C-alpha cells in the first residue's frame, strides 16, 4: 500500500458524505448565479442539494447545450465564474468548443492519478499529449507539477525526435495516448536507442489488455485514467487495477441514457459528472460515455467509489487515436459531395494501433477524391473504400467500432 496522496482518498464514507453535504450546496448556488444556468436552475434551492441522490432533481447538462450557448454568448457560454481573460488558458476542442484552464493548484486534479502510478520527485515525464489548442498537454503537466516531477513537453508526433529527446535527457515516465508509447518504444529498438521509461500514465483512448501486457513485458507499469477536456480527471486506476477510483473533486452518477435516472447497481449507463471546481461549476454534465459501478472498495486502500471504466458511448461518437469522431462529422463528409449518398466509419485495431476505414456510398468517384476531405473533417487519416449505391447496410450505423474491449 503506497503512501496516500492526501487525507481525502482514504476517508470514511461518513466523512466523505459530510464534506459533500457542505460543498455541494455551495457549488450549486454558484452555478445558479451564472447566466448559463439562468433557466435550468432557477427553481432549485441549492441548500436542498446535499448528496448525489438530491442531484437527480436537477436537469442534465449536455455538451450540445454548451456549444449552443457558446455560439451566442462569451467563449464559455456563461458557465464559468471568471471571464475568459480571467483564466490562464483558453482551449479549443472539436466542435468547436472552448474550455478554460488554470496553472495553479492542480486545476484538473491529475496529481492524484500520477501519484497512484508511482510518479513523483526524481521523475522526468515525457508528456506526449498535445499542447496546442487542446488542454491534454497542460492537464498532465499540471499533474506532474503537483507531484514534483519534471516534464519534457514533447507533444504529439515526431517519433524520431521523441526517441532522441527521451534517450538524451533520460525520461523515466510517459504520459500520452495508449498507442503512441508503443510507437516510440518500437522506433527506439529500430534505432538502437535505450529508453529508461518505467511508468506510463495514459488516457484519450482505450488501453487494451494486450497493449498493457506488451508494456509490462518491457518492464513498464501502465495505468490509465478517465478524463475529459471539460471536467478534468474523473476516475483513475491504482496499482490494484480493479476498476477506476472516482476522483475526490467530482461526483459521478450513472444513469439511463437520455433520462438522467440512476441505473441499478452493476447496470451499464451513461456517466454524469458534477464538479466541485469553483471556477467552472458543471452540474450533472453528460459525458456521453458508458460505465457501471463496481461494488466495494479498492484493495489499494483508497475508499471512494469505483466504476468499471470506459464501456463505450451512449451515442455513436467514438474515440480514435485520442480524437473523437462524431456522427455529425460523417454527415458533413457526405454533404460535401452531391454524388455521395452515405458513409460509414469503421474502427479496428491493427498492430496494437487504432485504424480507421471509411466506406463511402457514391455515384462513382475515386477514393483519392475523398482522402483530404476525411483528414479535414474527421481530423484523422484513414483508408477509403468507394461502394455503389445500396451496398451499405440500412441499419442507421455511421460509426462502427469493431475493437474488442475484453
């Protein structure tokens, strides 16, 4: 059992409930005062919202609502307690959607996860999350700062430079998407370079068991967390690797998709998250991700509730190579060409890497005609297959995820 990150993670259920009963009404009151919640929380008495059960009386906030209000209001749609210039950073995610960020006090709550992974003083983290526009790079840098680790801000891509830099400066830990570490390690072997990476913290995609085993065979302990650009860290693995432990700064609900009603224990449902972040008080924010509660406490000694981890999407939105591919992006691809009738994106795994194949049903045309459009609209390169009208199934599926998560 490792030394606790702080006193919060090993609290009794009564102590955690008492702290929540004090903090949650304050957070709901702060949200109610914001223009983004002017209508949805107008009739709510914050003093009555003291636990997760009481949250069910509040409406669900969906990402589409954030986007709609951002398009007519200031950058954050009236959901933050600071103006845009009052934050340290402003980020952009596909949509576009804008998210705020701060550099102080582990704002995204990533430090607890890095500590659980054994990263701390004396470590040098090769941070391969993006630093441009999207917040992931800064999120993990903030977590490294919280545990006293140094950071090589490597960003994405440029594999040969990644190998050279990691070898030259002696990085001991990796942060990034699950797949990219293998790309770096394989390239290092090809170049005859020796890397000292012994721990990895990953997010932004599924960590498949075979890939985790590949890292273990190389002497690397790899743990994953569940985080989003809007919410920061939601849940994380500990060395016990039995589900994901809910982060102390959020309240998680698992509900029937589209209703906001809690599912029975053990049933799969959509993850809703309420943050205790005073700068950005998201209340019952729908992630679109599916999970289920795991009974009991983690053998590692952390006492907060556990979820089973990511179990798919409530809609057809799918994460590929750390990027979301959404049905509306596929629709935009179809709309760009008058002779295209339908399209389907198929996601698979090839050589421990995500792969994307796009089937386009069209009146003629060559696959090369669509390659640049796919990269432009879906933000990811993929293979293309042009089909004759009527060849795609009439099943309503536009994004088919064929990856196995077992």
